[in-house]
C-alpha cells in the first residue's frame, strides 16, 4: 500500500511538473513576448524542476546505499536466512530477487559442503580399505622372513594368504576405477538388443565351479529361450556377476536361482539365494559405497563393499533400478527390469 502511495507521489510530482510546463508554454505563446509573468514562471519552473530532480536523486542514492549495505551484510555472513533481507517499500521487487538469489546461493554452498564431506569420507574409506590388505601382506611376508619360511606347516598357507590379499587389492582397485569412471560420466555405454537366455546361461556357467565347491545348486529359470532385452551387455554382465557372486558368497548351503520373468514391455531379472539374508535395518544401506553387513566376512570372500554401489549406478544408466527383498536367515532376492 505504502509502495503504491510512493509511486503515486512520484507520478503526482511529474504531472505537476508537466502541467506547469504546459501552462508556461501556453502563456508564453499567448503573449508572444517575454513579459515578467513568463520570466517568473520560467524561474518557478526551473526551481521546481531542480527540487524534483534533487529529491529523486537523493531517493535513488538512499536506495543504492540500502542495496549496497544488504550485499555487504550477505558478503560478511551477517545474514543467515533470506527472511533477514529487508529493503524499503520502493525496493520490494529487488528484495524478492535478493531472496531468490540468496536461497540459490545458500543451496549451492550447502551442496558443495556436502559433496566435500562425501569426498573426504570416501577418501578416508579408500585409505582404510587399502591399508587393511597391505598390512596383512606385510605381516605375512615379515612372519615368513622371520622363520616361517622354513616351517613347512605354515609357509604355503601364509603365501596363499598374502596372495589372497593381493587379489583383494586388485578387486578394490578395479572397483574404484569403475566407480570413478561412472561418477565422472566416462563410462561409455553401448545399448543394443541381446538374447537374455543365452547370456544368462553363459554367465552362470562361469560360476558353476565355485558353486560346486560350496555345494550350492545353481539354476536358471528362463522359459522363453528367444527373449531379447535392451541394454549394455558388458555392463549387465558386470551386474549379474556381482549379484551371483554375492549370492554364492553369502550362502552357506542351499541354492541360487537366476531367472527371467516377462512383464509387459519389460523383463524382470532376478537372483535369489537361500543364504544369510539381510536384516531390515541393513537393507536400505547395502547399496552405499563400502557398506557391508559383516566387514570381516566380506573381506575374507574378497569383497570390496563397492559391488552393489556399482550395480546401482549401472542400472540407473539403463533407466532401471535395483530392488532387494530379504529375510534374515532365509535368503535374499535381488531383481531389476530391462526393456524387452
Ligand atoms: P561386498 O564386496 O562386501 O560383497 P557389495 O556392495 O557387493 O559388497 O555388498 C554390500 C553388502 O551387502 C555385503 O557386504 C553383504 O553384507 C550384503 N549382501 C550383498 N548381497 C548379499 C546377499 N546375496 N546375501 C546377503 N548379504 C548380501
């Protein structure tokens, strides 16, 4: 309301100014000579114009000073929320813009802080994950050097354990390379149709020897041998390898079933096991980088804690999503969909 009144005031001043100008012009033309009246009017006109211009300039100066002060306060972190930004009534539209700009700026800073924190945590995790196998290798080698090398009961075991740890290191480096490629957008995808039945048969055959050593029955449920799905075959292989190797890793006895179910325009692909299962509180976190329900068990099996994070990223690049259902002690089922 006050803003409107001020605007009206300004308009009124300008109107008075214009009317007097017209009046002066009229009288001047009427008498067509410069008489005292017209000189007087001219003077009055000049004085009025100067007063108006001076008042407007003063007002502008005050407004600019007000904007400058607010910007200074934002820059010096004296303002903690956009609600604390107040400008005079004539600057309400500038105030609104400043609110928007402040919220946008604050959001960006907070996002950057979060990213920085994630990065620091990630680096901390990476160093920790690297240190663990390196310390183990160092320990086994030192023990061998200090005499165990001559002890035929332990020497081979220690060498084997050192090798297992170098394998863990290798797995970790490979997974780290994948994660950084995915997150920096460098992982190139090549989408095409492929026969999912043949594909799953081939992937499963690679895991058959491992499953046999654990006496786990590995089976395929794929009723349509001609079914084609759309995706990056190599990346989907990486997804399946992670899911099947987890299913075998975290199953002590029983079976692992891999299957495809046709659903309208898509195919649901699942890996189901009769393993340890995952508790309800751990379930939402297993796709986070480095999150493991049981760190030692995962490491013993050569796990890096990055597998499911990679699976999640790859499926997101397929506009798909990974789902899990699990019951502690009964087993787990991981599944996702691909376009067919
Ligand atoms: P890891 O390399 O440790 O296997 P993943 O990212 O593949 O890392 O999995 C994260 C965690 O999720 C695992 O450490 C394990 O605790 C849990 N997990 C994954 N798959 C299964 C499964 N099939 N059964 C039980 N737990 C699982």
